[in-house]
C-alpha cells in the first residue's frame, strides 16, 4: 500500500482517486474548490461543463490516430468503470450522427475524408435513426461512438472512491516527487504525488485555456436519441440528449482565457444552428448558459509524465472524457500502482455491461 496525494479533483483526479483507493492505496486529494459539487463559475473543474461526447471518429479529424486509439480504449473501459460505481451514470455507445445542410455539403465532404468509418445514410435510414430531425439534412452514422453524463459521473467517482480523504479549499502551488506544497504554506509528503490540476498546473506546464460555451435546454419529449454533430463551414455544433427532456448544445471554441459569461453571439449562433437541425427546439427553454476553459498544451495533445514518486496528466483539451480512462490506465500501469481492468470488472450494480440507458424517448 502506498501513500498517494493527488492535486486536483477534476475528471483526471477523481479517476485516479477511484482507481487507487479501490486498489488498496491510501489516497488524499487536495483541490482549490470549496467542495465536490459544480459551481458553474468557470473556476471549478472544466469536467463539470463538458458535454460528455465520446467521439473517437469525429475527434480523429483534428486529433489524429493517437487520439482515436486512446478514445476507443476509453470507450472500452468506461462500461466497466461505470458498472463499478455505486450510483448509476448514464452512458451510451449507440453511435452518433454527423449532419450537414445541403448548402454545406462541400465542407462536409472535406471533413468526412478525415473520418474513416463514417457510414452515409439515405433519407429513410436517417429518419429511422432520428425521426425528429429537420427534413433535407444529409447524415452519416459514426458507429459505436457514445456519450457519458458528466455531472452524475463526477458525483459517482467522488462517492465511489472508497476511503479517499478529500481536502477542499486547499490550493497546491507545486507538485514534486512524493511531495505537494500548499499555497498557504506547509506540505504533504508520501510515496507518490499526482498532478491533475488542469490549467492550475502552470507553471511548470506551458498550458493555455481554450474557451468553450455550452447551452442546456429543456424540452419535454424532444425525441433526440443520440448525439448529433452539424458539419458547418464555421461552427462545430453538437446536440447531446441528456434525458428525455434535456439537450445540451455546444460548444464554441475560442482562443481566449476569458472566463466571463457566455456571449450573445455564441449563444445565438449555437442555438440557431441547433434549431436548424431539430426544429422542435423553438419551444425549448434555456436552463443554463455555461462556459469554461479547456486545458490545452501547445500541440493540443495530452501530456503525461512518469518518474519515481510523480505522475502528471494534463492537456486533455476538448476530449478529457474521451481520453482520461485510457491515459489513467496507462500511467497507473507504468507506475505499477493499479490495473484498471481488474478494478473495473468488480461491479456494485446489477448491469454488468455498465451501459445505463439515457432516458431518451424511443
Ligand atoms: C464547454 C466544454 C465542453 C466539453 N465537452 C467535452 C466532450 O464532449 N467530451 C470530452 O471528452 N471532453 C469535453 N470537454 C473537455 C473536458 O471537460 C476536459 O478535457 C477535462 O475536464 C479536463 O480534465 P482535468 O481533470 O485535466 O481538468 P479539470 O476537470 O479542469 O480539473 C482540474 C481540477 O484541478 C483543480 N485545481 C486547479 N488548480 C489547482 C490548484 N492550484 N490546487 C489544487 N487544485 C487545483 C480545479 O479546481 C479542478 O477541480 C469539454 C470542455 C468544455 C469546457
């Protein structure tokens, strides 16, 4: 059993804590936030603001083969992780749809060339998959892509991390092998230190924040069954069903560290694009406008570091939910601290597959 401290209780920190505590280690987690729940103030974990798309094919277009391979590995791991958590976490892997208006077909075709595996759907097949979509759209199925609900997942990882001790309002200034230095003085020392502070890890990491804005809408029986992404010359807009009566529309991608509230321009553009795909959204109610900064390295690729007594995971950028399980698995194996496969297979709940249906209308 090792004594391990984790700096940062966001997505990566909670996954590490869950895996390490279940592997029998003594785990302390320190976070600058006041508590485990979201504040939606763009200062808490970026993970709370995410849409939760698990899209290796779509992300391959920009991220390349490594991102796609890590994404497929995470998609294989999530069901076992979710099945081992003490609370249900909506998780789905029934594919996602790419959509294009006829006028944007040229741009769509260019994107599709970088997405091997996308299957063109004819009008009838598209209607069978998603009956509520606007007429006249062209569609492609990205098989096996999925989505996870970030808020229940963050809560369940926190609840499922066994004897982990959580320390809130504890900002960490420096993470060194076997040592954390607190901003208000003092330090922790033990066997391993793990740095998962997202943007809070600079220096030493040369991170930047990429602003993302996202809208939550309420509409009873909206009818959307799976995530859909609109191929568009200017925007990468996606609609994600969260429940029978809730859809999330995201996300802007702006090279800025502005944490101020959502701009009118982004809100209008996101919602207009979404309504052009799903006309019933005209009557939806806006329940949240949220924004956060995605922690990104200069090359936009994930950053991992392993030396005796120290692990770092960062730069999860726009695909933390897609990549984190595979990267946590890899780092824990390199450090010989835990095997996620072993931990994930022991289930608390009845459904061994781990897939928990979203409450979307059928
Ligand atoms: C609008 C939006 C939409 C997104 N959609 C998706 C999506 O659909 N799919 C997907 O895969 N990804 C998505 N992402 C990306 C994903 O949210 C991030 O990649 C992920 O949250 C990064 O995880 P992390 O643990 O590294 O950082 P975070 O989740 O940001 O956690 C960092 C933690 O460190 C703490 N911290 C910071 N500084 C300190 C300090 N000095 N001391 C102690 N604690 C500190 C913070 O309080 C926080 O709890 C989206 C992001 C945004 C903003």
